[in-house]
C-alpha cells in the first residue's frame, strides 16, 4: 500500500513561486489505479515524486507503512517501486537484452527475454540485439520501456502516460498489455492516462488538476463527470466525447 | 613467459594458449614465438626490427596473431610490421600491445603497421592496447597504421584502448582505390592524467570508394583527448566520419572532423558530439535498482562495447 500524506511541491525562481502539487493525500491499495486530468495539472510530477525522481517540498510518502520520503531512487527501486517514463530514455550501445537483464538484476536468457517482449507485442529475435537508441521508433521504445517494468514485477509499477507519443494503432494493441497485466496476480499498477479504455479497467480513478486531487472514485462514478465537466479538463472531455480509440 | 605476460596476452589478444594459424609473439623487444603456415609466411626483417607477413592470394578464413608484450621497465620498443595481403583473400589479423610497468622508468612501444591489401581481398584487423602496473614509470604507445586498399578490397579496422596507457598518439593513413571500402572503429577510454591523440586521414581516391570512420571515446578524471579525422573525397565516393565522446569529471575532449571534397560527386558527412552522461539515463537505470555509480559504469561499458 502506498500512502501520500499532504504532498506539496513548489518551484521558486527569483520572486516567482509556482505550486505544482498542493496538499495531495492519496492512498493506493487497489490493484489498478489510474490518474487522469488536464495537461500541466501535476500528474507526471506526482509520479516522479513517488519514484523518488522529485523530492517533495512537504509531506511524507509511506510504502507498506515504511516512510520512504527520504530514500533515493535506487533505494525505492529496491523497496519495490518501478517507473516507466513518458518519454523513454535512449542509450547508445546498450541493447534491449542488456536493458532487460539490468531490469531483472541478472543476465536474462533469450527465452526469458522473448517471453517479456512478446507480452508487449515485440518479436524477440527482431529486437533482442538492437540498441536502445534513436533507431527504434517511439512506439517500440514505449513497449521496451513497459517490458523493463514488467520484468521487475515489483509491488508498485508506475506508468507515466504510456499512450503519449505513439500512434493510435499501436496504442490499441498496447491497451491489451495493460488489460493482461490487470488480469494477472501481482503488485499494484498506477497509470497516468487520458485513455477511456485504460480508465475503464481501473479499480479507482484519481483526477488531478491544478496540482490538487479534484475527484476520486470508480470508473462508473468518475467517467460521466469527466465527460460532462466544463472548464476543468477540456482536452480530456473533447477526447472522450469524440469517441475512444477502438 | 611468466604469469604477468600471459595475462597481458589474454587481455590484448584473448589468447590463453598458442593461437591457431600463423602467429608472431614479441616479448620485451624480442621474438618469443613464431609460426608460418602454408598460406601465411612470417619473415623477420633484416634491415630494421619487425616482420613481413605475406599472405598468398585466395587465402580464406585464416588468421594471424601478432601480439606484443612489454613487462620490463625502461624499455623502448620500435617495430615495423608490413602485411602483404594477396588478391581475393579473406583473413583476420589480430594485433595488440600490452605493457606491464612496475618500475619508475618509461616503457614505450611504437608499432608501425602497413597493410597492402590486394584486389578484392577482405581483411578484418583487430588491435587492442592495454597497460598496467603500479610503478611511476610512464606507459606509452604510439601506433601508426598505414592502409593501402586496391580495387574492390575492403578492410575493417577495430582499434581499442581501454585502460592504463598514459600517453598515446594514434596515427592512421589510408588510401582507398576504386570500389574499395574502409571501416575504422575506434574505442578509447582515458583516465587519470592520461593523454590520447587520434589522427586519421583517409584519401578516397577511386571511383565508388567509401570510408566510414567511427570513434567512441570516454574521458575520465583529468585526462585529455584530441581527435582529428580527415576524409578527403578525391573521386566519386562516399565518406562518413563520426566522433561521439562522453566526458566525465575534469576531462577534456577536442574533436575535429574534417571533410574535403575535391570532386563534384564526393559525398561526405561528418558528425561530432561531446557531452556528459545524460541525467535521465542515470535516472532510468537507478529506477531499475542500480546505484548512480553502477548506472554510470553500465552506460560507459555499453557506449564502448
């Protein structure tokens, strides 16, 4: 169980102070929690605070009762937090196989790597020896990024907008990956998403806007309010009103 | 050969025993073992130190190993090795130099290698430089490589210096005839107060000749690197030169890619990038459970792999 207690994050530059997150209280104990809300609302910052990439200005973070607020990224990874970047990082010279092995903490066999890659819709023999560099497309990098998190199989996996930057056709296939992850027993998944199909399979939806949590509930209660909301989340409203990707 | 020399041999040429095929092992300035084969003849020079390696035309899938080890302090070793590779050959040549210097005097090896590659021959040349030893004596290597590719020939030159060499000047001069191609891959890592200078010149003289010069370098500590790569397009040809370097600590890297088109149909590209390890690369590996230092090692190892 992950608990965020009164988390705030602000940046100060000269005389300008900007509150990115304000007094966030959130408990994640469900298997699949989705965070949604308008762009610039603080969702990605919140995910980075959980992974330890950003240190909050105030508040505490507890993982299964242990205060992890002051732990580093590495220590949190060891405690069981994984993080999939919105924009996956590229590495010259590090192959897909290397990266999966680093994620698994051991030299992974080709057949093991194959199992994970096929879960995210990639054929191992085409990818295993490829470098994780600019020669891979955005969609391919995204899948590999998701695979590195799956390999770790930790108690909390955080995905920051897995749909961002990939084409609709690719995302349609990617949704199945999350549906499968949801079906399997394992740790909790925290996913930042604007996609109705992702929000639909969540056990809980958290709406973040203007650095605050504006709503929390099940898809049945939250989705209609998102569709009908005015002002708070126009981008999402338009997207959902225009019909989800089928 | 003692255990230190055996270790050097394993490090530079991956040799744990006497290699298959032709070989010449040079130890502290003298020949320590030599074998010619039916197709590959190794002949000591009479006018200066070094050997001639003559490979008969049409020799295929054979290899030559010519490693050099220096374990005595204060030794200056200069050697000339000339390779005459016949037409239509397909061979692998493994060279390399390992220095172990425990003393306070400078140990130096200068290997001057010339490759005369016949028509339509293919050569893969692998060269590794490595030095060790806890003495104060400098460990210096100055390799010079001369390549002449005849029509339709191709050569892949992999040159690696990963550790321990205090000072190096690496000079390569190549001429490429019609339809011939040259690929140079350099991997370089410097640390401490080391200095490394790379100086490549490739003349693309023949029609449809090509060259691809790729250098990946990591400079740590207070080390300094100078990289100069010149590709001259003197005919209808394709040339590409690329230097990619990571700097760490207080290191300094200077990269000067130079391309000259002396012909209207010469197509030449140069790329050079120098920078520190991207913070997001470190963060990604840390989210996988690596410490910052482990992440840095993985990034550097991958980059130089």
